[in-house]
C-alpha cells in the first residue's frame, strides 16, 4: 500500500547534512526551501542549561575545530561542561564532512534550539510558508550520564520545557534510541509525541514490552522495514518513519511499502522522488 503523498512527512536529517553542515541554522533554512515538512535534529544540554543542537554531546574532530583552530582532544570536551557562549566559539562547518563531499563548507557553530526556532519562524513568515514540525532526538546513554549529558530525567525535562517556552511543543516529536529517555518524557509529559528509534533487528512486541508503553512513532533503520512491519505498526496505531533514506529509488521503495514519512540527508532529492 503506497503512502498518501499529501500527508507524507518528509524530514530533513540534521537539517540537510548532504548539502550543509549538520544541525546548523543554514542547513535548517535550506531544508525549508524544499518540500520538507519536519526538521530532524539532535539535542545536547550546555552547562548553563541551554538546549544545543549537536549529534554528539561533545565536539566531533572530523567536522569541528576549537577556538584556536585545534582538532586534537575535541572528543573529550563535553558540551555539558561549556556555556552556550563558549560553545559558539567552536567552528563546526568550515572543514566540511568527508562523508558528504557535496556539503557546502562554511563557518558555523552548534546553535541553540531557540536560535533555530527564531530563524525558522522568521524565514517562514518572510515567504508565507507554514511552520515545520520538529523531530528532536535526546542523545543519551547510560555511559554518558553525568559526564557528557545530565541525568536522563533532567535531560528530558530541560528539552520539553524549552519546547514549551518556544511555543513549538505541539509541533514537536521527541525521539531517542535510549528507552530510559522515552520513559522519562512519557512519565513527566504523557501528552508529548514520542518516536522510538531502532538500529538493529528486533521483535516489535518484545521491544514495546521492554519500553513499557506504545509510542506514537517507530523510526527504524530503513533496511529493517518490511511490509509486515508497516502493517504491524499501523495495526497498533503507530506511524512508521524510517531513517536515513538518501537515494531516490530507496525513497520511492519505502513509500511503496506504505511508510508514513522518512528522514533524509538529501532534501534536494525529494522533488525528484515525488515526481515519479
């Protein structure tokens, strides 16, 4: 059963990592020039309690440089140990990303969620575009607790409160691979839409029993999607939204399976996929 093209949720992965530096304001704004309906991003928490958009809760030396241009030891510098003003001194765009040779290199930093929402709202208002959804990942794991990230209950509450303060909670899904993080959001804020990220083969019944509740969305690695999994999710009242689908042929194959949306690094390829 092919997906309904009108309701299909096209999500820009880390903004649009294939085209611009990941989780950056330029990446999110470029994604809004395409049919993207949701901006996908990753959250960390700064020393001063600011929600920072970063895939790792440290600085990846492949794509970042320190205030003096250094790349050594960046993986040991926790975002949670720096204030937002200190974080902005790290350039995470000028060196590009070797995995994405078409990415446009530019000087940029890890922005706050507030900065991104302000830029997105201003851009959408300027062109009379509807505001996008936000799909925000809590990047947590037990070994990072207290070192790279705050305790998971604090992480969850800090992110949700930020979304509330920014007026985007109704537009937001919170996703995570970390079952603890999803449980905490569900416990503290049962009204928040949640997405369970999955990377390896799984049994859905067992996975949901371990989680303890049924989230609104299952977001598996796209190679794990089968017709049976799509049917099982829909029978449970869940949406299914695979990641990270970058080739046009793969986008169309996923749509043919009946998924409800997909996450892609290459938002400029959406138009070609939807034209077929």
